[in-house]
C-alpha cells in the first residue's frame, strides 16, 4: 500500500547522501576527525539544526559509530522537516522525456496583399513534366475559365518529415511504495519495491528490522534497479546467530506528466 506520509524518508536520505560529496571541512565535533568519510555530512546536519550531539549538555561529541535508535531517528526527521530544506535543496532526478504534446492552435491568417495588374499574355510554351506538389497556397479570386488543357502525369509524393523531439515530462502524484524480504536468521537479504504502472522511481531508501541484537550489519546496496524499481540489500556477519531479521526497500514514485 502507498503511504504518502513517508515522503520525508526518501527526501532526507537524498539530502544526507548529497552532503557527503561536499569539500572537506573542519569537524564540528571532537570525536569526528577532519578526514572522516562523513565529516561534511555531519557538519551539514549540525549547521542545519538536525543533530545536537550525543553528550548533552556539552554536546561536543557526535558518536559517529553508534547505532541510531527509533527515537533519535524521529528527532532527525522532525528537525529536517522543520528546517525548510525539503523544498529548497532537494530535487529529484530528471525523468525520461514524455511523448510530444498536441499541436497548438494555428495562428491568425494575415491580410491578403493587393493583386497586381495582369501582364500581357504570352504565347503558350511547351508543356513540361509535372513537378512535385508544393504546399497549398491561399485561395485567390476565381479567374476566367480557360480551355481544358492536357492532363499531366501525377507527381511523386514527397517523403514524410521527421518527427519532432518528445517534450519533457514533469512529476505528479509523488508517493512511496515499500517491499520487505522474508524475516528469518539468514545472513543476506534483499528486497525490491516497484512503482505502479506509468510511474518512475525518483528516489528510495532502506531499513532493517530485527527481533533482537544483530552482529555487524552491512547495507550492501540501496539503488534504482530500473526506471520503476528500487532495490535494497544487507548482510549480517554472525553465521550462527538465530536472530530473525528482514530488509525493507522504499521506492519514491512519481507519475510522468504530459
């Protein structure tokens, strides 16, 4: 079932990942080295009021290697939603070009120019081969009916012109679709969330649910596996662990406007 209330999950994920490619800066926290892989993303969360540190009231530490609780995750998402960054910094990837729109109405026809004086009629020349048919011009006034001439051969039909490029499509009806793997003690899981027919995937994410404490968990993938699907996968390293767990993939889907 689609849940439109979860759009913030994919949006926050996209902004957090985008922050990791910024130019390296001095860390805001004493436990995050300046050469840490995610120092720029952590500084970005501090600059925008999304994190406040992990050791109140001093809050000079970030605890980058700690797990995030559901309560901490809720605080991150609430501050992100209230920061005003959702509409200001987030833009989905451009979807494929849609079909070309219908032709607009024809413009108004200009006034017909004045007809010049008719010149002297010359002698009739030899009849040439019939040329290719041109575009139909404006209808003039009806002249005097002359004698019927010989019927010429029909000209060749011109080739059909090239079709113009398709117009770009916009995004409509944005929502989230989820799909979960089986919940069991297996060591590797994956799930793929698929958009509805006629929709494209513009973002996504992954979560892991477990019945108890897991060993070392590695998210091995979270990516668009096609234009309408998002795949997520993870691996748990304790081969003899009896804990049941599952992976859930989130796909942010949008319709293609004409």
